[in-house]
């Protein structure tokens, strides 16, 4: 269970770093900035997906006990 929480936090960290890199590189290298923006979007999606999956798993675990 703790692994699901850690992976969720890691995805949020990756999203924040990618968003920063996208904004920092926007004027210098637009193609690279869009790549980091894509990473940010995918990381946010994965963090929300992990969160949903973790809550579903918690609910199933608590109901079976």
C-alpha cells in the first residue's frame, strides 16, 4: 500500500519538474518545452490514475477485513 502512495508522489514531483522545465525553456527551445509539457500532462494523468487505483484498493481492503 505504501508503494502506491510513493509512486503517486513521484508522479507529482515529475509533473512539477516537467512544468518548470517547460516554462523555463519556452522561449529558448519551443520543441523541447512542448516535450516537457507532454511529460507534465502524462505525469498528472498517471498520478490521478494511481490515486484512483489506491483509493479503490483501500476501499476493497477495508471492506474485506
